[in-house]
């Protein structure tokens, strides 16, 4: 399921098996004198194309192609009756079927072949890196999208008050590249992670000191801030010999990374730590309001911890930072697909994702300041009508008791999808639990420590980990989250100075 099926050189279309990976599609395009458009690939190069289409996974491109589904012109697939179906966007029925398959989570059947609209050979992208203060982030984003390129990736740390932007600029015929050409250049964000290391030990100690009562709380917090800053300053690109900050690379390589397995950063068995992602999709017209909300939520929710550290160590002696990691900001375009997370938007789409490092040895505790993520998620769902990314979220987002994901889509979309399901899979052979939950607007199954397992947003203390209480958010009190209970008394507990990691 990883082969090229056919090449239409005149139309610049490539038909491949749905089990082909991102990396192999990029290579196949080059071998056949074609290029993949800038911005349609996600970061990880070992994902399969059928999975990307079914989950409406994306790269970045405001109002232009930003996912594989945006360049999909045909699909061969099999439904639960055994019928082999060839869908083509050139026909009314085929277009309807393809709009259901993109983001359809495999609800209708199994995709076996995909036909993709590609570009001429040799298409290039110019990659540039920007680092700026975040005081005018929303205005900067709008300006950069309007004057530079729609293909922008931003890493943001509102607590550190700056952001880094990567611009992927497709070059037209006759354009003179400003930076050296690197034929093997590609994203470096997912370089293989080192095995068990000092990072493993640090993250375990950092997480275990959840209530800031340990003898090294000041040191652990300082290192958390420093590590977060270091991660923000890693180069975003590389080739076989060096790291890159600015370069000209093949358009097929513009937004995806080198292969990292078997030591990918999310593989806890490799390094003893992992990453946690959660991602929301909203209309770009609400950019300013949403970013302001994220800032205010972080500031308000961090304040209780900051007050405690000020009491313990003295005002301003120890700063509070988010855990090591960052927020991603990417962009897409609205579509007429049925269950794709871009469905029904009549404007560009904002993809907002949180990625933070977590210890693999602290399953009995949430990520530090995880309640901030809980509040941002609930505000996104309930205030902004956000759609959660199907592959990058916890169960709790799809089981909110009041703000149901289904209701954040156009009202006609789910009925249309269910009508097609009855035709192609009447016995619901392919229906995943995630779809059932959304269709039925199921709420969470509350139980002991369900919030710790990310299965619910808490209603009472028993839903939280030991040492945490279910309390209203400081910024949006209508939403509750599991919060650490810090001691009220002044403490004098200082660690000896330590060498930075």
C-alpha cells in the first residue's frame, strides 16, 4: 500500500496507494518530475496519506491549500458492502463522496488509492525565520500573511513574551532566491530525541514537585523557564550536514520533518519523556480576541503559583513559566467538507496547538499547570465554537457536558454524513467510538480521577489527582479545572545554587 499507481504528466496528477507516507510521496513526486505544493504536509513525515485525509490533518496556508485534502481530486475506496468505488471531484456524486471522506475518520469505508494535484518539477520554497516581541502578535500575523506568504508557522510563548515565525514562500519562475539552495533541507523540529538522559531526570523531578514544596523548587522552576526558552530557539530546519535558519529548499520538503523513529520525542520508551499535544481550530476573524484570551488565562491562572513562590522565596525571586514547550499557530482555509475541522468556514482558519514536554514517570500526576490547558480548551469549545483536531486531543474535549463538538459544525453536516453512512455502512462496521460520541453528544463518564486520565473536566475533587482540587477558573469561573493547593504560610526553603542543565 505504499506504491505509485499512475502518473498523469500532462495534468500533473499522481495516483498513489493510501498507505504511502508523506516522505515517500515527496520522493515519488521528485522521481516523476513533480512537486508537492508548499504547506499541505504536516510536520511528521512517516504518517500515511490515507490517515491524513481521514483525519483532515494539515500543514499551513491561510486561505490556500493547507492539507492533503485540499489537493485531492480522486479516491478509490471500499465500503462495508464490499463495493469498490471510484470517486472523482469532476462528478457531482464523486465530489459529494470525497467531501465526506476528507475528515470522515473512516466512517464510510477504507481508502485504497488517492489522486493528488501536484505542481511542476523543481518548485521551491524560500524559508525565513523571524523572532519578535509578542506585544503586537495579532497585528504582526495579519501583516505577515498579507505581505509575505500565507504559509507561516509560529511558535509562541506568551509567558516569555516573544514568538518565532517561519515563513515558507513559494518561488515563482524567474524569482531569484535570497538564500542558498539546500536540496536535502527540511524541517528539523522532529529530529531524533536522545535516549534516557539528564532531561529524563529533570522532567521527572519537575513534575513530582507539583505543589512547589520540595527543597529544589526554585531551581526546578528556573530550569523550566530556561529549557522553555532553549526549545524556542532551536533551529527550525536542517539538511544532511547542518542546521538552517534561512534557506531555499524543495517545496515538497517545506513543512515536514526528517524521520525520527525509533526515537521520536513522543515515544516515552525511548527517552523516558514525551510530548502532549492539543489543538483547536477557529475562524481567523477571531484571532485578536482569542490570543488576548489565551494571554489573560495564562496570566490569571499562573498568579496563584506566583503568589506562593513569592511568599516562599521573596517577591520576584522565582518566576513562573509554562512547562517546557510552546504554542503553535498555523493557518488553513475553509472547506465544504462534512466533518473536516475546516468544514463550513467562510474565511481562513486558525490552527492553535499546545505542545509541552511531560515526564514518562509521573502518570499519577498531571502536567504542571495543566489546568491552564483545561481552561483554554473549554473557552475554545464554548466561546469560540472551536473544532478539536481529531488526532491531537484528549477524550475530554470530545465529551464536554455542555459544549458538544457536533454543535460547532454547520447543522446540516452531520445529518448528511449519517445519510451517506446508511448507504455505505448501514451496520456501522467502520464507525469509530469518537464519531459515535460526537453524533450522540455524549458527555463524560465521571469517575475517580477521570480528569487525571483526561477523560473529563472535573465537577468535584474526586475527579482530580491527589493533592488537587476542582475549582473555578480564575479567568473564566464558569469553567472548573483541577488545581494544586499551595500552602498559605510563608516558607523559607532555599536550595543551593545549581549548575544549569
